[in-house]
C-alpha cells in the first residue's frame, strides 16, 4: 500500500521526454488524418456535385429507372397463370363430361 509520495516510482527525465515525444508524434498523426479526411470529403462532395449536375448522369438515371420499371413489369407478367381456367364448370364439362355429370347428380343426396 502506498502511503506517501516517496513510495511512487518516478520517471527519469529521459523517460518523460521519450513519452512526451511519443504523445506529440501520435497527436500529429491524428491531426494529419483528420485534415486528410476533411480534404477527401470536400473533394468527394465536389466531384459528386459535378457528376450529378452532368447531363450524362441524368440520362443514365432515367435509363436505369426505365429498365427497373420494365423489369418489374416482366416480373408481374410472370405471376399470370396462362394455364389457369377461369371457368371451372366449363373445364369440367369439356374434360370430364359424362363422368362429372354421373357423379355430381348424387351431390344433393348428401345434404
């Protein structure tokens, strides 16, 4: 247990100087990174404004929008079932005719 200041382990002046130099180097690197990031963001923002203002970007954007609409239209078209009969009684009469009539005449007996 530490009871007074003399029990603390003190740094030598050389250790303290090395530590301060290390702290200064790290701080300098961090500040350089922040400046670099800010410059990069500014450059990127400028380029993106230039690109979005160009006519090629607007044309391409409309092409993508049209292609997307065409894609979704084709997907919706796939949901249509061309093999589905919309009139079940007509289907049954055409394909099962006499068999259907022979079995359905007894349907009312179940009630």
